[in-house]
C-alpha cells in the first residue's frame, strides 16, 4: 500500500506544550495523529467505498504465484 505524507501547520508553542503533556502520559503524537485521521476517514468516507478500497488493498498485498513452465 502506498503511503502519503500530510503537512500540518500548527503554532510551535502549542505543539511544544502538546508534546510535553503527551510525553508525560507516555502517548505517541504520531499514533494519535494516525488514529485521528483514521476516524476522519471512517466518519466521512461512505462504507461501500471503504469496503471497495479494503478489497483492492487486500488483493494488492497477496503474493502473486508464479507458475514454472518446463520448456524441453
């Protein structure tokens, strides 16, 4: 599955404070952001579309079987 990068602009002082308190709670910022973007995806992308995408992704991840051909 291809990954995309997101860029978010946020005030540095607020980010510093957020990181400080997340660290005290032993919470990872990246995991929190991933969880939040996933919740947005589930909330806004219709279920049939999500099912189609999951099916497509699962087919991409399955290894392709290569048949050996015997040429004599």
